[in-house]
C-alpha cells in the first residue's frame, strides 16, 4: 500500500511537471505568434506607405513627362525646316539630272538656308559651324573645290545638323557670362536643352526669350546638384537613363 501511494505521488508530480512544461511552451509560442503578427502588420503598413509614396512620385513624373513631351513636340515641328531643305535639294537634283548643270546656285541657296537655321538654333558652336559653311562657299567660288564636291560637303553639313538634334554629349566652347567671354564645359541634350559649367564652378543653363539666348547661372541648390550630376554622368560616358534636370527646354527655328 505504501509503494502504491508513492507511485501515485510520483505520477502526479510527473503529470504536474509535464503540464507546467506544456503551459510554458504554449506561452512562448503565443508570444512568438504575437510578435510575428505584429511584424507582419508593420510590414503591411510599410508597404502601404511605400505604395502611397510611389504613387505620388509617379504622378509627379507623369506631369513632368507630359510637359516635356509637349515641348519636344513643338521642337520637332521646328526641325521640319531642315528636313524640308534636304527634300527640296533632292528634288532639284532629280530635276537637273546632268552633272554639267551649274550647281553653284543650289549649293549657295542650301548653305544660306542652313546657316540661317544654325543662327536661329541653340547657341552651340554657332560661329564655328557657320564659318565651315562659308568656307565651302568660298572654296567653290575660288575654284579650290568642284561644285560637286561643294554639294557633297553641304549635304554632309545637313546630315551633321540633323545628328546634332539627337546628340547628347559634353563639349567645350566660349560663352558670354556676366558680359565676359569664358571657356566653359557644355552639356547638350539634342537641340532641346543646353547646360554649362565654368572653371570657377558656376553652373547653369541656356534660356531663350523671344529670339535671344542667354546663359542663366543656377543659384538654387537642387538645380546646381542636378546639373553637376549631369556633367558627372556625361564625363563617365553615361548618356542614357533617368535624369532630373531644371526646366531648360528650348525652342528653335529660323523665320
């Protein structure tokens, strides 16, 4: 009887101990589940917040893109003059047919039309580009090159003009800033935008008012940083991707 009582006591003690262990385990599991649930809710909240931020950012980008596309559409319309000049020249050549025909009037007219377009466009190496055209005229007039050669060079100049409307790159040229000429780095975004950076760390962009172009020094910290980032990217040969830039869209076209 005494042994039976002792066995019952031991069994009861083991049962109580096991029950306590299960209870402790359940408590830890509940805590772990509650923590996981809280972490999940926190992640959902973060996801919702990120979604709202993303939507706001995309809305802002959409507005910028819409404005830029509208300006670029107007810009592309002004490029039709150059393309029309090329088509007119092609038609004249088809009509003339024979190489014995005097090509000087066609060459001179085409050079004058392109020079006018360059002068009306963004202030990118204008004097240099116009001087090259006038040199073709002079060489043809003085007999240094044939009329056929002059026509080929003029044609190549039109090709270059069209290429420049799409070219993105960094160059150097003199600009007039504060009434003084200074050699500056130029970042050209096709014929749509043009930025500059001077050796004394002034940066800015070209702005058009009426028929006049001017160089505007950026004073806003955000605009300065955007322009500096653009020059850094072009220096590293990075010409594609997303860039945030000041609104420096230009419209060009000869009248």
